[in-house]
C-alpha cells in the first residue's frame, strides 16, 4: 500500500513541476533592420502598440513616438547603442537597437 502512495506522490510532484515551468507565450516583437542606418520598423504579431520610446544607454530619452510605428526615422541620432521601449496593451518590451 505504501508503494502506491509514494508512486502517487512522486507522479503528482513530477506533473506539478512540469506544469509550473510552462511560461505564457510572449508576443514576438522584432526590430528590423538592426543595426539600422536611418529607418527601422517594429515587426509584431497582432499586438496593439501604444507608444515607442528610444533611450540612450545612459538613460536619456532620445525619442518619444506616439503614432506611425511602421517606419521610425532615427537618422538624426548619433551612432551608438539604444534601448527601444515598446508599450503595448500586453505590457512593455525593451529591445536593443544599434545605430550605424
């Protein structure tokens, strides 16, 4: 009888741990092209983008874009690495952008 309890316990533990490790699928968001020279776009799948912010690596906000997310012009930004914060209805996502 004890074997059945142990088997049940370990089976339940195995199943519980397997289920606990399942993460919800994050939306696919990609910046293209990256590195960028002048203009980039945000590729996404069925996500409503609310706002896009571009920050330098020292935390200064370089751009704040409220509309027209299809083509984002960064030609006036100096060469370097930037962080693009994308606000959506499902939360915000941060992507690295390299400007040539």
